[in-house]
C-alpha cells in the first residue's frame, strides 16, 4: 500500500527517516568586546576600553539531519547542529576616575551554540551540490578568568575581586553557503562551508558590593570556514 502511494507522488515529502550524522572542524574570526563605564559607590567610576575587537580560534561541530523533501533538483533536510567555539580573549585598559589608565584587564569567552537547523542541497551534478544552511537556537556563553594587571610597574594594585566568570544563555542564529562532494568514500560526503554566526551578548558576574553594574561582552558576530564530513 505504501509503495502504491509513493508511486503516485514523484516528489515525496518524506523521503526517508534515516538520519545523517555530520562532523565539522574549522576556524572562526569573532568580533567581540564592549567599551563601557563601570559605576562605583562614592566614586566617579572606571572606564573599560577594548584594545582589539577581533579574535580567532578553532571550532568543532556535530550535527544530525533527517531527510524532509526530495526533488530531482533540490532536497531539504532538518536536524540539530551544535558547535564548540574555542576560547577567545577580550582585553583592554582601565581608566580609573576618568584620570589614569594605569591598569589593563583581560578575560576569556567561550561559545556553545545549539541550533535547530535546516539545510537545502541544490544539485549541480550527480557528484556536487551547493548547500544553504540556516539555524536558530540558544547559545551558552561562558566567561571566565577575569584578571587585572598593573601598567605602572606595580604602583597601582589590581583589584582581585571585582568580576568573575558567568554562564549566560543568549539568542543565536547562523546562516551560510557550502559546496558538497557526494559519495567520496562509500556513502561519505565532504563539504567546504562558510558560515556567519550571531552569538549574542554575555556578561561577567560582579563580586564587589561597591560595583553597581557589571561588565558585558558586547554582541558577538563570527565568520567561520570549516570542513564537514557526512556519514
């Protein structure tokens, strides 16, 4: 009966229920950091500047996709795609009381985005496809290892207890293009992908009761190039 129904529809919506695992490895460049003023009780406060707004590191991804729509020219898949963005450093200077830039600071940010993902494969030939990816979901932002350092030879003593790391869940979205080579080794396929990521904003935790507001990471955007292996 099912085979009879399928024969009536040359473009079945549900092409199959078998999933396709995906492994990804690549490199990203992220824009991050935010200059801001930190208010302190009884004082003017401190300005935290950002020295460098971009950073690079590697990323690892895993995914699992199911067939959704198959036609001779295009197919669609849906699934889950999660990434690990290796830590990147945010650093800058601290200007105390709007007068003296006698301290520097640094901390690290790590991203763990998890996407509900959709993938379109546009057939170029039997061997090659152009891929279009879209994903939306939460990004777990981890900040840690905040540290201040004296810039005047130790005359100004860094505050060891002003901020600490914190985990924040932010909205994230990704989109990109790729080139897929089908059936390279048996059923394995390879992709070269470009992705744009909006990773959201994280923050640190204030641990000093005299500090009125906390330090934010700023909204982060990343561009990534990576290789994907579909099994």
